[in-house]
């Protein structure tokens, strides 16, 4: 079970004295040519590795939904008698394990100010867990862990609502460093991670205005069309987006 941890990308924010601060555009330290070369290598390497993993994922999913194959000797009066043990075990365990949100542990010094701060932070985390439906996200990630052999929770910061985000990702949408490993604190230590995403052409044009004409052409003017792109994290310090060999 993996929690993707990464150092935050710090973006300079400057105020213009006229109201809301303006956010400067993030610039990667890599050239477009370097990014295309790196991501092409990463996708090719992971494709070979994933080729051995995908059949087992499909087998576990089929078993979970009741498509498992049976031996004719196990049939009774022409009817298969197979218990769906994966579904029964997982779906019985998850509600028991997630009756309540995890209790946050907040450490502070022994001063009255420190103890008061720890109490406030703990209460804030309890409220955050309720608002973000953390229990449902833990269930979702654990279910992926059983079926896809990997459970992933992505922790990020949402600048739109000024909140921490926790999202259970589908491992099938990830491109992982096959030589990565999970450290003692449960974090995936890696060189790169790619996450496949889909958004409408209009939203992508808003996110990447320099390429608005590309998205309009790609969607043939139908800006509600969903287009796939990949969000790449490199060594926890660099981030870039690509689609179809193009750096966004």
C-alpha cells in the first residue's frame, strides 16, 4: 500500500497591490527535447514491466466479480459451486476496518501554546477527514490494492479551495519507476511517476493557453471532448505535462 510523497513545488506569488495575488507560471528546468526523451524511455520501460503484471490484475478482478473458472469436478447437478472468496473477504473487511476515520496524531511541545495548537490542528484534521470522505477513499484504495496489487493515495494541495486533497488513484492509470520501492514510512521512493489524466479540451486550453489552438484542432472544435494527457513528477522536485509527444 503506497502513499505518494513528494516535496512541494514552490511557486513565487507576488501581489500587484490591486487585489488578488498573481501566480507566476512554473517553468521546468528541462528542455522540451529532454522531457520527450525522458518520458519516452519511462513509458517504454514500464510497458515491458507492466506486461507481466496486467494479466494477474485482470484475473483478480474477474475473480472479484464472479467470473472465476471452475473444474468440472466441482460442479453439482450441472451448476458450478464456487464461492467468490475475494469479494466476500474484502467487502466484509472494509466496513469493519473503516467504521471511523483514523484518529490523527499531532505532536507538540509541552507548553500551553503548543498543546493548544496541537488540539486545534487535531480538530481541524478530524473535520477535514469528514469533509473529504476519507473513509470512502481508504476503502477505494484498499480495494485497488487487492485487485491491482497496489493501493495508491495521492496527497496534494488544492489552490482553488485552499485545502489539502487526498485521492485514491487507479494504479492502472500510473506509469511508475519499476525500480522504485516503499520505504519504512510507507512512501514510494522513486525517480519518476506518471499519472494519466483526461480533461475536456476547453479546460486544457485554459490550463495551457499557449496550446489552445492545438486543443481546438485536436477536438475538431468540439471543446467538450476529453483528451488524455500525463502529469509527470521527476525526483519529487520537477513536474511537467505531456500529450502525444507534445510538452504542455
